C-alpha cells in the first residue's frame, strides 16, 4: 500500500469521510462570504391555533442561496456555522430581520426565532436582542425565541441567565424539538418556558399508530399543562395528523398541512386574505 502511487491509496481509504470533510471545508469557505454577499434569506412558516386554525405566529427559517452550492438546507449549514462560530453574526442577522418583518404583520401575530447554544452564551446576546427589538420597534411580547435541549449540555448557567434576562424583557422562550435531546427534565423547573414544541418524529409515530409515540405525546401535553406551558405539534403534514394532535390537546400546530415555509411577501399576503375574510 505504502508504495502505491498515492491515488489508489487515497481512494481506498475511507472515501466518504474524505468527501464529507472536503465538502464541509468548501461550505465553510462559501459561508464566510454569505452574509456580506447577501445570500441569506428568511422564510416564514405559519403556526396555527389548534382549535381556530388561525395563524398565531410565524417561525423564521433561514435559507442560503449559495452561488457555489445552490440552495443549501439549514440542516446542513447551521452545524457548519455552529462549529466555526459564524452562527453568531448569522444569528444576529436572523434576529434583526425576523423582528423587522414581524412589524409588518397584525399585532397579535408573533415571530419565532431559532437561537443556537453558541449564540446564547455570547456576552452580548441579550444586548443584541434588545437592539433588534428597538431598531425594528417590535413589541418584545411578540418575540418567542426557540432553543433546544442541547443548551443544557454545556454552559447551562450562562444559558439560563441569558434566557431569564430575555424573558424579563417580555420575550417568550420555547423548547424546540422536545424529546430528541439528551437532557434531564430538571431544567424545566429552572426556566419558565412558554411553549414546548413536540418533535415531528413523535407526531409522525403517533399518526402511524405507534403506541409509544402516542403515550409520549400525551405525557408531554399533560406535563406542559401542569407546568402552565403551551404545546406546539411540529411537522403536521395531513388532516389526520392535525386531528390526532388536536384531540391529544396540543394547543398549536405547525406543519406542511397548514403552510410551508414561505417568503415574507407571501406571509404578508396571507394576512391580507385573512383580513379580507374577516371584513367580509
Ligand atoms: P426547527 O427549528 O425544528 O424547524 C422546523 C423544521 O421543520 C424546518 O426545517 C421546517 O421547514 C420543517 N418542517 C415544518 N413543517 C414540516 C412538515 O410538515 N414536514 C416536514 N418534513 N418538515 C417540516 P428547515 O427550515 O430545513 O430547518 C431545519 C432546522 O435548521 C430547524 O429546525 C432549526 O433547528 C435550524 N434552523 C433554521 N433556521 C435557523 C436559524 O435562523 N437559526 C438557527 N440557529 N437554526 C435554524
Ligand atoms: Mg424551531
Ligand atoms: Mg423544531
Ligand atoms: Mg424539529
């Protein structure tokens, strides 16, 4: 092997691992320029009230149109952004633009913004939220930050303090992808989350008749109710799934069945129709 010309060895030796590392390196290289080249965009996905099916919020979801890589999914580039700390400027950009966009919607409609652990533990995180609110003029009560259980793995106390300060501003905090992380439930006593978002995997499992998934969704809803938190069912794709999570007592529903992530123009148009319907 050692006396091979190199090429054969190279390709015989874990080619997929090499390709992944190389792809990541190229993504990182492009991502460093994404902000200044204005390649990021926000999409907004409606969250509806389970009973009235009216839009109560939009979740801001970042999109990256890279000239080199095409449309890159956040599932792919957010981890790269997190590893390289590019998530900090990207997160600030998301927060500012999401707040600004929300001022165009009716006052009762909130905006949900995803925040990564690395962002949360920045010393100026709270200040950046204050700035996004004051620059946009958005009422703090209309901002709900989404964090995952992963924030409780490291720097737990720093994260808790930052979230408490943001809550003191009047913002809300939702626990995203609930049940997919590795944390204990102890932290639920330490922070008054407004909302628990039940991960799509449980919704899907329940709809497919998994008694375990059904039991888990029921237990999460019961726990949330006794802790005075709301529940949002994520990833609801069909009428059957909507009915199921509504019957199980979820307060809100998000998923392709009610709306895909859309441009801000389409999000605003949705309200024009709503309002026309209301006025008619
Ligand atoms: P998430 O916060 O749990 O967002 C929900 C994801 O589920 C979105 O994927 C959304 O498009 C997708 N989704 C919604 N309804 C359905 C459905 O009915 N069926 C299916 N199959 N999928 C559905 P997306 O936009 O690709 O984002 C993936 C993840 O990337 C997000 O998961 C979030 O963790 C992260 N992310 C997105 N935008 C941001 C951001 O601005 N900042 C940070 N830190 N993370 C972000
Ligand atoms: Mg989210
Ligand atoms: Mg989620
Ligand atoms: Mg999810």
